[in-house]
């Protein structure tokens, strides 16, 4: 899946992006890596898999962490940048 001219996503990357965006929309803050791994279908067995996928999404420009702090994951182009 290619979004806004950025590099295409794998199926798992697209799923992680959708989970992060939905979680943020409902709760107002991003999921922890543990919550993200549990929310995937099928659930990821290791949190490192979720963290690795987030790193891939960051490298492709789909997500970023504001100020490099925990709890500040932003889906680029969907959230209000501050």
C-alpha cells in the first residue's frame, strides 16, 4: 500500500499503522508497544516485533516520536503537528 507518494507498506506495517491511528483516535494517546502487540491480529508473540515494525514505519516517514520521548508516537499526516 502506497500512501501520499511515500514508500509502500507491507501488510503488517499497514496493520500496525491502522492500529496506532485507531488507538490514538479513541483514547487520545498512542498505544504502548505491549498494547500494540496485543491489539494485532493475530497478536504478536514478542513486543520486539511491534517495535521493529514501528522503526520501519518511522524510516519510511509514516510515524515519528515527538521529541524522542515515550508516549508521543504520531502518525504523520493524520495527527496535528505541534
